[in-house]
C-alpha cells in the first residue's frame, strides 16, 4: 500500500502542473490526501463506490475508481474550472494506479528477500518466486548489515535505499528493529577492496545525513541466490565478533575475523576452564599496565624483540627482563611461538567472556 505522504506529494505535483484540485479517498469515503476542501464529496464517493461506473460526474466533480489487481482501492475526485478536468483526473488516476503496481512489486520483492535471508523458503520456492519477480538467481551477491548507535534509525532504511537506488539490482530491507540489511549485487570483477570501498561510501553518506556511530559488517560473496542466507549469517557474526575483537573498526568483513569467529562460538564454561588450566586462578588481563603494553606491542611486532624494544623506547635487555618475568609468573615464554599463540588466544578468550558478561546485563 502506498503511504499517504506519497499520495499527497503525487497529487500536489499534478495540481502544480495542471491547475486542477484533486482528492484521494478510500472506499469508505475517508480522505487520504487532498489539495483542497472538496466539500461533501465523502458521501458522493461512497455512492460512487457502490455504482458500476468506473468514472462519473457528480455535482460538478469528476470521480474515478482506482483498482489494484481488480480490487477497488481508492476513489479520486477532480474539480476545477475548465474542460480539461476530466482528462487531468483520468491521468491522475492512471498515475496512482501505476504507483500501486510499483509499490506492490516492491513489497513482494521485499517480502521475498526477508524470507530468503531467514531461510524460510524451500529451494523450489526460491526459483519459482525469483522468476516471477524477475530476480536473477545466478549473479554474485554479498550481504551487508548496517547498525547505528541508537538501533535502526527511522530514516536509515530509506536513506540506504536512496543511496543504492541507482542500479535497481540491490535490495535494502530489515528483518528486525535494529539493523538495515543490504543484499548487493556484484559483477565478476569486484574485489574485496571494492566491496569495502562500497561499504565505506555508504557509511560516509549516512553520516552526512545525520546518522551517527555506524558499524557495517558483510559476509562472503555467494554465487547463487539460494546462498544469500549464508552471507547474511556471516555478516551477523562479523557484526558481533567485530564488537568484541575489532571494536576500533567501523567496517568489518567476515573473512577478516580469523580465530575470533571460532572463539565466539565457544561456550563460556569451556572458556573459563581453559583460562584456569593455563593461568591457574589468575586472568591474563590482570597484569599491570606496563606488562600488558609490552605484551600487546610484542604481538604487534610479530614477536620481534629488537623492533618491540625500539618502539617502546627501552633497552633490549629491559624487554628481555620483562619477558623472563612474565615467563616465571605464567609458565609461558612469549618468544616461543606455541606459547605466544596460547597467550594470544587466552587474551582473546578473556575479552570474549567479558563482552558476553556485560551483554547479559
């Protein structure tokens, strides 16, 4: 169904061109949109609905029926001086009827994409409905999720649609009250860098329109329409995992999650058992700030002692002393690859547990 605001904008635009007053009513004679007061047209509209005529002149006004798939939806009333009122009214009725068809097709496509994302369709339904809606099934696509700080902004959905409406092949929808979902069609030559560039372009556009604190995540590219739900699930995981392990980034790809996506799927009791077995009763994030800074910088420099000491502005022997001290307290030598991996995973596990605990409250 067309929104009342769309109808109002349409008839106001037609009036500015043709200088004819227009009013749209529902089948009960209730005014939906109008450019002027049509007097007692409501009762006349109800009588007109009951008549077999598709158009009729009543008390100096022209009345037209507007159908949607043979179902009467609206009555259009046209009035004003001049001989062109009937013609303008007929054209206005035709325009609104075409709007009904366009919005119904958009609604059907939106409903189809929602069910596709949520895995609510059988394989045979995917192909039959996509054919009916003229949606290609064998082109590459990727699903992205757009989230803002205050949940799904009322304007975010339409703004995203307007940003991507230039090609008519992308779908923008929502399956909950929090996020906007984009199903973007790609060409074979699109690379990961180009997908990220497109995501950042959307982020910049929304920020300019006043939507703040945006995070965008996206899944992997799928080649078939039936696989779109997989890309959506990946994008959802990328959004969640990104908040835990990549909180400084506002655009996150599923392919960049690394070991974070494995940790995210671990049960909390198993995580607690792992930390206890490795560190006893101590948590690896309880070290003093100097030790933690040393650890993170050492990892950042791929376990390179010389480069780490240079960036920390300390002597190499001072760094070795800190690493030896850490080894005595934890039993892990970060200069040994296996111990470094264990420690790195432990830090990520602790970060994951803290995030999950805060999310429970």
